[in-house]
C-alpha cells in the first residue's frame, strides 16, 4: 500500500461525508450543528441568494466534487496500492483550489458570513493538493 | 528500462524491480526510480491555473458591487423608466416567485378594522436612513401599484453607515386607489433625524403592535403587520437603482426574486383585507401565497437574536 495514496483516498472520503452533512443541513434547513455564532453560520450563508451560482446551490458542488476526486484517486492508484496519478489529480485539485477563491469572496464580501462546513471542504481540498504534490516528490 | 540502483540489474517493469530489491537487498531502503512526468506537464498545469484564475476573476468582477448612483438626485422624482419598471412587473413574473421563500411574511393580528375614507388603510412608518425600510419599500411600492397609482416617488439611499442601499422614499407620495388607502410616514430622514411627524392615531397603533418602536412598521388594516423587510436587504448592497429596477422582470435574478416574493406576500395580505379586489389581481397565484409560511427555524431565531434589527421579527413570530 502507498501511504500517500491511502491518505488521499481517505481524505476525499471524509470530504464526501462532510459534503453530505452540509447538503443535508441545506435541504432540511436545520443548521443546528453548523451555526456557531452570527458570523460562523451555515444558516445565514444558506439563506442568502448568493449561496447559489448560476442557480445551483453551492452544496451541490461539494456533492459532485469529492466523489469525483475519490473515484479518480481510487481508480488511478489501484485502490491505494500504487502511487497517485499526479497527471490526473493535480489539474483537478488546482482547479478546485482556484475556485475556492470565488467561494471565499462570496462568503466574506457578498454574504458577510462564513459557513464552517464549507470552509472545512475547502481545507480538505487544499490538503489533498499538498498530498498530490508530495507524491510528485517521492 | 528500470535498473536496480544497488546491483545495476535491468528489469522490464517497476513491480519486478521492487520485488527484486526487497528480496535481494532487504537491508537497503527501496526508493524506486524517480517518476518521469510528461514533457509539457508543467506547461499544462500553468495554463490550467491561468485559465481558472481568469474565470474566477471574471466571476468575481460580475458579482462585485458597482454602485454608480449619483447622490445629487436624492429626493428628486424617480425617472419615467424607473416608474415604468415598477408598474411593469408582469403577472407572470410575480407568479413565478409565488413559491420563493422569504425571511418575513405579514403576520396576522386581530385589531379593530382600520379604515380611511371608507377604505381599508395600509399604514407604513419608516425612515429614509433605515436599510430594512429600504428593502421593504421596493416590495411595498410594487404591491401598492397593483391596487392603484403612486405619484411623488423619489430617489433615496439608506444611510451612509446603513449600507447606503438604493431605494425610493414615500416622503412625498400621493396614493390613489379604489380599493385601499395608504398612509406613509417617513419618521426619520437619511441622517436619522426626526423628519415627518407621526400622528396620534398612527403613534398609538405603532406602540401597540410594536412596543419597541422599531421601523419599518407596516399595518395592513389592523389585520396583518410586518415589522421588517420581507427579505434580507443586504442583497441590495452595491446595486444602483437602475441595476435593481431594470431587472424587475428577470425571473432568474436572485434580487428580483426576493423583492417580488415580498411584494407577493404583501399583495396577498391586502387582498385579504379589501374584499379580494380587484379580482384580476386577487385571483392570481401571486396574490394567494401561503402567509403561514413564517415558521422561523431555531437557527433563524438565533440569527435574529444576534442582530438588533431582527429582534422585532421574533415578536412577530410570537404574535402569529
């Protein structure tokens, strides 16, 4: 087993779990877990019209993104036995990292609140990128 | 062809090299040959980043507030185009947002009938500086125009330190309708100073249904009250008057959706107090939204409690 491959697969699986919890809170409008205070509040972010992009609720992006990364890391590492395929994963993850610039802007500049679960997903993407870059250096 | 770094033996695959190393040289850590990336890999990565950054830059630019209002036209009559867009909101657009949820709906009360000149009276008390009044006035003006005509609408911005939101003011309006009467009092000017006096009868209603004396205060014939903007007015932040009114028939615009959903709720409440007149308006889906939708979640109440402007809404929920 390749440690970095296993770590990447595990972390992207964790991303899927967080994305599902976030989607569940959006759909049920029950943000009891995710509302820390008036600033760190998933409810406040979700109720803003800026929580949609091109009419698509932001949580949908997480629901698509992390299963995609999970599948790619799983498939291109032979279920963690080999090294991660950097050529496939790195462009995807970098795209995701750049897209989070917009998501930060959206929450901080337009909505004026932060959604803790959303931030967790961004951080997971950043860490996955670091794993893949480390894998390049092996 | 991969070679063993220790003994120099060649192998056809990386797997066979690794197996050889672990079997023949078990005491030496296996590091394997360095992975070779395609020739143009870094160029591709660079292009991906540039394109993504450019796309995100465009996305951010399109969302950035581009406020190009000219404050010198405050307190002057709104342009014919502005008024035309307020009156020109189509039934189809209003219907399209009938199921869009908003933050605050008119809450039912059971006061004695409130009439003026024999017609159900709609009483509005607000202030030019107040951002929540700024939000409410967009929805209210559109709603009132379904029942009559407004003249004297003027340009207004909420206070400089109160988000500076583009809106209109009711301070010099005249409203004519066969179905309802409308009394508007802008109790404070844009700087927050006392402006138009609140009459004794209006003051009594205001303190009865809103003991905190917060604004906006909207009393719909003593049958419904609304003590807040129907939607979060921060969505107007940075938008010019034209950017708002020119989109009032754009069903997919999130700001339009919130303004018009607020108008739908107010129209519904007015139809319930004026005998469902005119029938052409009151029989429409947009005039029959579910006002009982206001059942704030724990998180909304928690959010409300954290913001002094939202506190009246908690009371509003309790009245219902």
